[in-house]
C-alpha cells in the first residue's frame, strides 16, 4: 500500500511543481510577467515626468505669447517692434558685438589649442584651467573687476570713452566664450589627425600661418560653427556686463522697454527666445552633418 | 590677427626635417595668454588686491572680517539657499527627465526634442526669462489667473510671490534642470543595458536596481553636475535683477548695488564681497572637476 502511494504523490507533486515556481520553464515567464507589468507602470511614470517637464517648459512661453497678443489691434506688438528703432539698433549692436567676439575668440583660441595638442601637451591642464576660469568668475564680478581695472586713473583708461567701453565689452564677451570655444575647438582637433596634416603640409612647403588657415581651420569648420552659434546666443542675451558698461545692447533694451511698451516687451522676449532656439537648432544640424564631413576629410 | 603674429614662414620646406623649424612657433599662444591676462586675470587680481586693502591702501584683512556681519551673512545665506534648493531639485528632476527619454521607453523623437530644447532653455536665462515668468505666474499672470478661476489663489493664501526667494527658485529651475539633462544624458547612456538585465535575472526589483546599481554608478556625475548647477545659480545676476528690479537680497545683487554706487560700505568692502563669491565658486568648480574625473572611471 505504501509503495504505489509515494509514486502517485510523487507524480502528483511533480505535476503540481511543473508549472510552479521551481519548474525550469516557469521562472522566466512568471518574472517576465511581473517585470512587464512593472515596466508598464514605469512607462506611465516616465510619461508623467515628461509631461510635467513639458508643461513647465512651455507654460512660460505660452504666457508670454498670450500677453504679447493682448495688444490691440491683434498682433500689433509684433509689427511695432519691427518699426521700433531701439529694437533694430540694439539687436544690431549685440549682433556686431557677437560676431566680433566670435572672430577674436577663434583667432586666439585655435592656434593655442593647436599648439597644445601638437607640441605642448604638458601645458594642457594650465590652458584648460584658464578657459574654465569664467565659470569661477561670473559676469557680474568680471565686469566689476574690468571697470575698476581700466577706469580713468589706470594706464589703459578704456572705461572712460564709448569706444573704450565697446572694446572692453567685446573683450569681456571673448572671455565668456572661452569655455565653449576652447572645448569645441579641442574636440574638433581630437577628431582630426593634426600631426599627419601638419607634417604633410610642411613637407609641401606650407608655413604656420598657411597650415592654420588653409588646413586646420577648414577641418575645424563644424566645431567652430557650433562654438560660434553658442557664443552668439550668449552674447545676444547677455545683460549684466552690457548694463554695467552702459552699452546699448539688446538685453538692457529689453529690460527697459516694458516701462512704456509692455506688449512689445513680451514680443521681444519671444524674439529673444527664438534667436537662442535658432542658434541651438543650427548647432544640432551642424553636429549631425559633421560626422560625414570629417570622414570625407580624413579620406 | 593671429596669423600675422605667427612669425614662421617656410620658403620651400625641406622634406627631411619637417617638425623641427619652430623655435618661435609657440608665439601662436601669446595672443591668447595676453588676452586672458589683460581681461580675465588682471581684473581678478585687482579685486583680490583691493579686498586686502583699506581706503588708505594699507594691507588689512578687515574687509573679510566685516563679511561676517549679520546683514552680509544673510545675503550669502539667501544666495546659498537659492542655489542649493535649485541645484538639488533641478538635479533630481533633470535626472528623471533625462532617464525618461533615454531609458524610460518613450518614443525616440522625444529624446532629440528634449536635448535641443534643453540647449535652448539652459541658455535662456536673464531678462526674457524673468518676464516670461512674470507673464505666467506673476500677480496677473496667465497661470495665476487660471488657478484663481479654479479656486486656487496663488498670491493670497500661500504668501507666494514671484519676486521672493521661492519665486526666484521657480524661475531659476527653468535653466537649471535643462542643464542637468544636457550633462547627465551621456552618463545615463553609459548605464549598460546588460547591468539592468543581469540585475533583473537575479530577481532584483526596479527599486533594487536603482538603489544598488544605477545610483551608485551615476552618483559622482550626479553630485558633480549638481555642484555645477549650484555654481550656475550662485553666479546668476541678470534673471534676479530683471525679475525683482534689484530688490532681492542675494550676493550678485549686492555687488550690483555696490557698482551702481548705492554705497552701503566702502569699495574695498565691495571687493571682499566679490572675493567671497569667487572663493565659493572656486570651491564648487573644483569639486565638480574632481567628481567628474571619478565618474569617468565607470562611464566610458
């Protein structure tokens, strides 16, 4: 009697255990079901996070748009800014400052980054440290130091004249562009074989100016462009330095225009956002095209 | 300009010895170093020097000692509070948002959209940002009015004001967490799928995976980036200035007041105020680069 029973119970147990938690086939299916459910719950959670971020991103923009459209007649805030000479001249001023900043920044950073990569890698930490200093010295302190260093009593009284202040403003912006520009150029240099390019150019008889201008610079085109657009976006939106140097730049103008023209101010804020947006999209587009270009130049 | 400054001109370079003829080539670095000295180092040195002098020009540490008055300490405290709060909240939310679009199973297009947008928003500080928030959650803002219509009075019941510390924090977050998204995204990309699958196969729950694997690996980059966010908020001036018209008690605004000539104390005191800020910024950036180096160990 006792004999068949264990066998029966044995099979019964086995039969029961088959689909149970210890069966070989059951473990994955069970935990997979659980993890699928938790992944489903997870996805809802991530969508929720995204939604909050989305709302937080867009509500202020929508609020601005809504306010700017309250002007009567409809859309008049936008037509007004186009005929507003203050807008045109301040934006023009900031763009010129931005372009000068980019040119000077490229002219001084490209040779430096090139030499550090090619000949003086031991100087790299030092140069990097300098280019990161603008993060340690925020604009408000930079302008404070600059105005006091170059005031009327100093050897180089740039703070005394309009021209001097324009020079000082662009100089400060070049400093602000250091971290972005240096990084962009350095990344660009890493992607090309500057050693071979330099040696090849030299063996063909090129001098240093020619190597930098005709060989290195064209190969850095994409990184320079992204650094340039970022710098431009920063300069056009910069408020602190321009204000304390009393320069007729765009951001200070935007700050005061609202006293007399509130709707225009909202419209201008959106325009300013649009400029930043455009710069970032251009950077993204350039970045996307860059890979193929580098491949082509490397042959 | 720089190319003209480069002195080496090679007329018909001999193939035999290519990379030798540039004893003077390092001159290419001079414009940069000179520029950095004139417009970055010199002004800083000036502030350092000024902060260590009294009005008569003799050496003193008095200006720094005077920073520890209740009024100035309160100014620093406000700045620290705003920076820490926005760094932590912005950091956590930025991490969640970045994770949501990278590994949260959301459509891939949202990822590139978020990245582009973060590039814009992290640079969208200053005047237009301040106004955008005034139009939205200011006293008569769109969202304030909407909340009122559903029975929530933002301004009366909670003592909320966009011109206060909390208001400033809400506004700062707009550029804080996009910066977090941008910087932390590569680190999240570095979390290998295998690690998660391995953890799941061994029966780890989502929580355990985060607690034991993902967070410890992300921690250095997470902390490092939060420190960067801290510095980002600590040094911000334009947004606060435009939002409050210069009437909020934080360090950058106190320095602005000093510059405007609303003299509360002597100029040397102002330099010390600025130096105190530079010191805090320097510590935070040093902490950032230290943690950044540590995080590179895992995430390649």
